[in-house]
């Protein structure tokens, strides 16, 4: 395949196009237009592709715009685990690989067929039941990327318990906040994990969390690193011992489509993470349908999504999307650059990976280490590539296409969020000549619009705020225990439109260009971190009077964290203090939130009403020219700006 020089577009090869679910722009338009004309009919048809115990919903969709409550397929009965496992075992995939686990050590490999995985999941579901876990209970999961993680999640969905996965890079305080908010009764963790050749302690962190008051009565511990750990009598039990005595069979719980399936916490503009609530019916329909359209999976192929299951990408495209589709999904424990810079490519070659899904931050890091690491490997098995988490600029896109995809593999730049549960905007790679840097078109059933601050519609090519015009099945229903916040954050800007929080523009071809967050959320290596969370961590330090946190562009991570701090009287700026403040953030929020820079300043730019002018701080943090700071006349003390610029140098 060669790029179409005249337009700078990248058409898929005829061979790829033929194998795709949607094969032409005309076909997409036909499906898309019909789906927007009658979204309920469209989504009902998609829902029929999964297996229901009963499809007795009265209305496929209900929506109370006043309260921002909506339902999809309410009254329909199903089980997500049944759809991911039993259904395929029944339909002839019993001996087909569901999961290929590739550990950090190259010979640490386990293959779980659909039959074997179902077996393990049923047993673990019985373990959960034996510990008193039942439908509606919350189970906290703090595990490395090992098969037990997938088994735990599916076992929860089998018995109707809600899993809440906490990313392994979070601090014990962040774990505590998440566990306490949802009142989890049980936790699954491991003695430790392997990361870049090191043993990382996990149980120790859990022990710290459980020193505080929580509802956790049982901790199930997987033996992974054989580290010496403290086990509390009457509370902590070993996974392998419980599994050895668990009964084999466990019938799936019959769930209503609108029963919650899982919680996943995400950072927002306030200091407190939000537990997004996803439902059984809507989520699995969205995961299945988007997987089908975006990845064009064919039987026998190997799908590899490099995300961590602690994030929504891992939930939907390592686990629920591929498994509901009957695909073979690779679960990878390692990192891109250990033992050497070519680890991804060595794994892709070894397993003959067909579909590869990663984040721009990983691509930038890999590109920096040099193409020779990639060229050492035969990547001819790759058919399609995808990207998620942040904008992928045209330059990295073209490099991904040429060097990793051998000029042969189309790239899907997929835009979505924890809240949306599944991919929302992405090119159907068999249908379009691809446009580097653009996520292109919404998936069928999704209608977007870009609005100005005054809520009028933007012209073609004009940047504004991205909205989705109505609820779709996989959209989160609420924030755990805080529906008011859900309404305020997502539905109150324009009544009936879902506010994404991202900037975007739509070009004359109807293609979407995503422009990053418009709120105070920072995307470090594609992971969302609320500025407010970091500020709260800093302010809790004895020396800090005030703090403001803004993103700065970063060559590898996309964005890095820049903090402005004013000190209380009696404290002075020193390298030691800065180190302490960095550690404070690492301890309270987690290592993923480590600030790149701490600038101590005598004050912060504020409006007369006391609001910190982040717009100005972003510019100052970014460096470069300061002649375009915008309107500073509303500032209480315009001189502060000069001293901040001075302090930046
Ligand atoms: O700003 C957008 C960015 O990531 C945010 C969602 O983050 P999270 O909920 O952690 O989910 C990440 C994985 C789905 C969005 O609001 N984002 C995600 N994908 C893209 C993106 N920005 C630009 N292009 C993308 N493809």
C-alpha cells in the first residue's frame, strides 16, 4: 500500500478492505445514517448479536432528560461472563485459546483455552461465594497483569459482583480512597509483581491500606513473586489454597441489563476520583459492537492490546471486547523496554500478533530508541494497528505506519473515555483512506457535535468543545454514590448532550481532530490525572500554602506535570524541600503523578474573585514567549506574572 500522494491519505490494501466488516465509505455512510435516523433500532440490532437469557425489555431505551437517567434494554436478562466464555465453549471454541499469557520472563507462558478459562472462572466464582460475596457486592482488585486478574474479573461478573480494579501504580492512599468509596468487602491481590526485572511489593501496600477502617473482610492473595509477606490471620487467604478446595461448577447469575457490571475510578476536575458505573447489558453490547467494527478480527488471529487492565482500555479491549467476540487475546505482563528496547517486537514476532493496540506515549518512547530495534524482527503477521489515550500526531502516525506496520497495516486512532466504556470515534479501517492525526468518524449509533463556549455550533474547521448528542448503551450510567456530580459534570452544559471535556474540530470531510482536554485534567502517558488531586496532595504538606498544577508538553509522555507552589511563612525554597514535595505527591497520588517541575513562587495569578488563572500558568510553565498571555487585566496583582516568569528561568 502506498499513500495517495495527492491528498496525503493512506488507503487500506484491497486485501485488507475485503476482510473488513465495513468495506467502503459508502457502506459506512449507509449504516451510519440509518443508525442516526433510528438509534434505538440500530442498537437493538447490535444487542441481538450477544446472547440473552431473555429479551423482555419493554422499551429498549428510556431517558429522563431532567434527571439524566437513562436505561438500555432494561428488563432484558443476561450474564456477561456467560457471553465471554460459556457461549463460545458451547459453540465450538472450547479448545481455542482465549488468553495467551506472556510473562515478563520469556519462558513464563500460559495458554488458557475457552474451556480451561471457564473452568478456572467457575471455581474462583465459588471461592468468592464461599467468602460471602453475592450479587451487588463490590470486590476490589489490585493485581499485576497475570491470568488471575482476568479470572477474578470474569468470576465477579459471573456472580453479579461489581469489580473495581485499582491500577497497580497507585499509592496506598489512592487505593484506600477507592476501596472506601465503594465499600468493597473483599480484595484480590498478590504477594508482588515483576516489573522491568524488579520485584514490586503489592501486599505491603494493601496491608497499609487495611490498617485504616474499611469494609474489607477477606483478602485473597495470589502467589506471584514468592516474596516474604505478612498475612493477617482470619482475613488473608491464599488463592491457590482456596482454588484447590473450590467446587467445579458455578451457574451464571441472571442479571438485568441495567444491573451494574463494574466500577472504574477515573480522575476528574475535583480532588476526588469518580467511580464510573457501567452496566451489564449496555456495556457488553458496546464492547462487542465496537470490537467488531474497529478491529475486523478474523478467527485464528491474535489480538494484543498493551494497556494495563487497571485502565478502561484494558477492561474493554484486553478482556470484554475480544472475549465476547470469541477472539484470542494476549495478556502481557512486561514493559516495552525490558529486557531490551525491542521487547514488544520480540513478543509480536513470537506470537505472530495480527492486531496491535497501544498508546502514543509508548510509540514515542519506542521511536526514540531507534528503528533498528524494530527492524530486527519479522512483523509480517501484523494486519492492523491502533492507538488510544491521547492525540497521535501525524508524524508519529506515519512512523507507526511505515516502520511498525511495514507500510501495509491501516491504523485506527481510537478516541474514547472511561465514561464511554467503548470506542466512540475511530476510522473503520477497511472503509476509509486514512488521515494521519485524525480519529476520523464516529462509530455507528453515535452522533457528535462541536460547540462554542456560547453553545452555538462551530463552523467546519473551528475548534470547540466535543459533545455526544444522546446516551448510547455503553455510556456510564452514573458516578457511584454521586448522581448529582454525574449530572453537573456531564449533562448540565447543554441539556441532553453529553459533555466529553475534550476539545475538537471537524474538518470539511466530517473527520474529527481531537485537541486534548479543555478542563483541568492532565494526561500523563495517556493516563488521566486530575490537577486537583495533585494540588490536594501538595497542600497537605506542612510547608505548602497554595498549589496550582498545569500540564506542560513532554516529548515522550505527551504531557508532564508542572506545579507552582507558594510556601507558608517560615519555610524557604530548597532542593531538599522540592524533593520532599515530589515524594509527597508520589506517596499520596502515586508514582504516575510524579511532578516534572516544582516552581516555588511568592504568589499565584488570581482573578479578583480569587480564582487561579490556569490559562496563564499553562503558558508560563510551557516556556517560550510570554508576549501572548492573553488578558491579564482582571488579575488581582498583575506583577505576580512577572515574578513567575522570572522564577521559571
Ligand atoms: O482526552 C481524551 C484522551 O483521553 C481521555 C480519556 O481518558 P481515560 O478515561 O483515561 O481513557 C483513556 C482510554 C480510552 C479523553 O477524554 N484520549 C483518549 N483517546 C484519545 C484521546 N485524545 C485524543 N485522541 C485519542 N485517540
